[in-house]
């Protein structure tokens, strides 16, 4: 073990430089004109995995973005861990708010700044570097390892169900390991046991069939932007609860013991407000902010489009208005059913003077993970050894669609061992990764693979 940890420690400069190389590739999955960069990132990873000594490394095309796969199966009789990560990233805009170029990674203090630094290139790289340390120093791994890296996580993993269905045999494993979340604080590791699901929709409101002069028509024609604003205002009640009838029907109530457990977590609401840049939290007063973030569903408007937004003034009644709306779901809400409930409510609240249309974009199921399985103990052991602190258990508000796909399609449980921090600014300008935890992550991953063995 000492040799392997030393091997990893001595390679720190190279580990950082290689990660920087990967981060330079702007693999933005949602933008169609970034297809070549997505392909480039997939090829880069495949070449890197081959160089590490992984076998059967292949870039599998899918309907949209490729899946990169590789394996090392030289530990007969030992368990097999399927390590998942995603090499796609979110768009970098608003660009002017970045202190350095999002795709020209920069180290400032203890942080590495770049789009994808924490979400998820930096975190998937942790495991590649742990594998490298083993293979370089001992030419073998303590367990069998399969790696699956996808390029569509940020857009809902829509090609993965088919990929998994077509590669059931290839993906057989005992447990899934995912590092795509964060821990509570730099020195306080945490294991995520709950993730929210997602129903993402686009709501279009159509008014007149072309833009109209607001003088000649204003007062007699319903403005679709105004209509959309009225409709959006009806999506929540005055307490901040989602107002869609039936929305909460399947929400599993929080047990008293879970509430007590969440209340014991070292959560600092003032720090949360400071980090988010808000003066106070918002939402259903019947739940604490932490409960609302992890264990309660939401509805959010992600963006609005319509009318004239250029410099100066233009006097029109626009023909259309559009809203992008996401709903974060918790067990046992069903993403498709939620889309239907949303659509019927929209029908009900659409004024007769305009037309509305709802289009679903993607879905992800919420997940609650088992904490009583041996691999969870291995994760605890690994965090203890890697960070010197016993991990806590948390529920997260984000979504990782593949978690329920692995469970439903392959019967596999996942372990969510994140190495990011709550203030990594995921999906925002100045995304970053706290480098001390990149290296502690590599140590923890080394310990995790060891702890998974029969002996461990
Ligand atoms: N890494 C995040 C998920 C995450 C964020 C987990 C914070 C835990 C804490 C992931 O890459 C992500 O952003 N997923 C999307 C999925 C969606 C498009 C279905 C999300 O949550 O918005
Ligand atoms: Zn991610």
C-alpha cells in the first residue's frame, strides 16, 4: 500500500498537467457545434486509458455522444467495480464573468479553475490516477475494474439506456462507483445516499401570428410575455410550494429519524447564503433549507425567451414567449407522470387569448441508495483513510440519471463518493476544483479499491 500511495504522491505534477490537458477540450454536450470537441475528449480519454494499461478500451458511438469504455479484469475471484464518470460539460456562458478562460485552466491558490474542473473531469480523473498508481507500482489492481465514461450526462444521459441494454454482459459488475458530487467541507467527507430526479420541459406561449405594433394593437391583444409571466406566477403558491395539482401526491414523507439525522449535519445557512450571494433562503417554511435541497421537490424557471431584448427600445407585442422549466423530483415521484401533471395544469391556467404548448426535453429518476451494503463500508473506510475523518451521509439536490438506470437495467447499487466542494460553482462561471482534495481523492480511491477485496 505504501508503494502505491508514494507512486501517486510523486506523480502529482503530472496528474495535474494531464487533467489540465483534458480540461482544455471544450466538450459541451448540449451545443450541436461542439460535436467535434466531444469526440476529441472521448478519443483523448481512450488514448489515456490505453496508456495506463486498461484493456478492451473502445469509443462506442451512440445516437448522440460516444461512450468510452475500458477494463482491467486480472483479479479473478475478486469483486468487479464499475466506475462511471462523464466527460461532457455545461456551456461556459456568461463568459465575461470568468476570471480566466473556462477552457484555459488556471491554478490560483489551492484551486484549479476551468469548466468541468469538478463536474466531472477532475473527479473522474481521480480514479484514472488511482488505477495508474496501482498499475505502475504493482502491475495489478486489487479488484476487477470496468470504466464507463459518457458524454451526455449534462443533457440527461438519453443514449445510455440503449447502450446499457446492448452491453449487459460487458457491464456486469458487483458495484458502481461514481464521483460526481461534493463532500460537506474540505475536511469533512460525505457519502451521498439520495439524488433528486428531473423533468425538464419547454413551455411555449403563442400570441398573434406575427409581432405587432404595440401602439396599434396594445390594449386589445394579449401579450404572450405577459401571459407567460402570469402562468409562471401560478406555478408556486405564496409559501413557495409547487402549485401543480397532484405534484406532491407520491412524495415519500421524511421520517422523523431522517429529519433528525439531517438536522445533525454541520450545515451553515449563513455560509450557504454568502456562497450563493443571496440575503435569505426561500421556500416552503414547513421544511428546513437542507431538507428542501435534498429531500423535497422543486420547480424552477431556467430561462425565458421572447420579444425585444436588444439595446434601446422597440415597441412591439411579440408573437411568442418561451420558458425553460425544470422540476427536481424525489422518491417516489415519476418523471413522466410529473410531465403530464404539468401539462394538464398549464392547459388549465392558459388564458383563452393565447395558446400554449409543452414539450418534454429530458427525464431522470430520483434515487435513494442503500446504506447497508458492504461497499458502503468500503467507502467509509476509504474516506477515513484518505481524509482522516469519518464520512457523514447526505442527500443531494442534483441529479445523476445513470444511478437509477444501473439499478433498473443491471440490478447494480451505486456508491456516490464525491471529491468536490459545495462552492465549486458547478454550471456557473469560475467553476473550480480544490486541488488538495484531488490528491486526497486519489488516495481515497486507492484505499477504496483495496477495501473492496474479500480481505478488505
Ligand atoms: N454533478 C452533477 C450532479 C450533482 C450536483 C450531484 C451537485 C450532487 C451535487 C451532474 O453533472 C449534473 O449537473 N447533472 C444534471 C443532470 C440533469 C441534466 C438530468 C443536473 O443535476 O442538472
Ligand atoms: Zn456532473
